[in-house]
C-alpha cells in the first residue's frame, strides 16, 4: 500500500512538470482579455495576500516566533497522539465472534445462537437490519471452527436511523453489553474486513493478541488467565478472549499392571476390548441381495457416556473367569485438551483483546510494562519454568517480546 501511494505521488509530480505544461500550452493559448473572470479572481487573491506579506516582512520576529511555536506544538501533539496499526474504517457491519463452553453440541449452539440473535434484534431495532449466523465449519473449510465457536454477521442500517448510539464504537459496546447477559459466552465485536485481516496477520480475530509459548499446557493456561486478568485492569481493552486449550471432557483409562499380571490379562487384550466398545469391531458380514455389509459390535452412545457401564465391561482372565474392567483399571472422566495450537513448531496459547476508546500503541506499551513486572515477580515466587516466552504482537520475533 505504501509503495502504491508513493508511486502515484511520484508519477503525478513528473506529469505536473512535463506533460501538464505542454498540454496547457497547446490548449490554453487563447488571447488574453483584460478584466475577465480570471483577472478578477487573481486581483481578489492579490488584495488579500499583499497585506499579509507586508505585515510578515515588517514583523519578522513575531512571525518566526509564531512559526516555531506552531511547529513545536505540532511535534508535541504528534508524539502524544498515539498510534494504530491500521486506521479503522466504517464498514457498515459488525462481525461478532462468540465462544461457548468446549464440547457444546450443534443443537445447543443453535439454540443459544437463536436466543442471542433475537435479543440483539429486539434491543437494537433501529440499528440492526439483519443478522446472519454461522456455527462451526462450512462446506468449504477455509475457516475451520468447532460447534462451540459461532460467528454472527450483523448488517447495520444507515447511521441516520440510529437512536441508541451516534458512533460505531459506542454501538459496539452496547452490543457487547447485551451479549454479556448470556452466561458462559466469551465474545469479540469487530468489523468483517478488520476481523479477517487480523486473522491473516496473527491467527487471532482481535486487534491485539498476546501469545504465550511453552511446553506445559497447564502452565500455559495459568499464564493466559493471569494475562487476561491484567488486561481487564487496563483502560480501553475490550472483548478479552483466552484460547480454550483445556476443558474437553474425556474418559481416561489407567491400567493397573500389577492386577493385570495377577489375573493373567495382557495389555493387547484390554486394548482390543476398549477398541471394540468405543470404535466397534467387525464380527461378521450381513448380505442384502448382492450387497454385503460388515456386522459391527460396539456400545451404544448412551452406554459409552456412563462410567459405570464402562467399568462393568467383562473380560476373561487366564483361567476363563469373567473380570470387570474396573478390577484392572482406573476409569475417570477428566478435562483433557480441547485443542493444541502451535506457532513456529512451539506450543502456544493466545490471549486476544479488542481496543476501543484508546490507541493501540499506548495500550500495548502499558500492557508490556505490567506483564514484565508481574511475571518477573511470579518467576521469583512460584519457580515457574524459564522455558516460557510471551510475545505481544503477531509473532515471537516482533519487538514486543519478553523472555522470562
């Protein structure tokens, strides 16, 4: 973009010095008439310019002092005006991304989405024209998401019809306040092009993303929660989202190898039993005319979700006696990894935040100072692994980086 604008300006300058004077000489060579419109405009400009020029020549000290004061004021204003990565444009729509608890089914996500969209249309009838919702991944998986991640495209009416807000940032805060009334939802309110651009740059659909790199998922989650707590205390940080790494319910089966050896049961035997119960195993062939199908045996969906049913699955020991699975294994329902994200071959967790009512540069500087201070103290008091890196930016190689 910078190169394109630069080439356009350079091209216009070359044309103004070469092509434009030649064309003016060819087509604007009519005889000049005294007292015409051009003479009157020129004389009017001259009458206003000459007194100003005469005053500036007679009062050089005042003029130079005034110019220096204006330049100084401009420099001070420029240094304190803050900075944005890309200027925000009014796109006439909002892209609202909201996350439900990990493992949410499609039917539950659809119910919540319908209720949320109905509440938004009821709360903002003069501002919202239509809402299009997307749940999970589309047929063309260019933007894969689980059922727990939903996205609303909110098309706005013309600004002259708005009654509850006059500017877009205020309307975004109002929409966020309505969504906050739904418990268990974490959301981000942005604009469609802005949302996609942020995702291309950093992999996160927020204005600011903090990436924490490390090996231990539990420590990553702990640090991500602490960073989100710091963000909530900073003015201008909105729609704070911590990536869901843990929280997916999983059935874990830990083998008791001593008891297995006591009963004469092998690991292969238990693995085969569990595979049959959950994934199914072919036990024969069923024929229907000239077609044939595998006859597969496995537990029903309801039975697979109940621990007591899994614990009471029977298998035979070396003597042919039936032994329940719970005698040789510990079966628990635990929260396992929901997803494991990587960047540059490293595990990472992302903490995202939008910025409203403040420039991004000053917010990043304040956040960088607080993170450095708080996490250095945490290292000294909690003896955390030093193999952790926190990057405030789009990659671990950018300037806002803290290796702790």
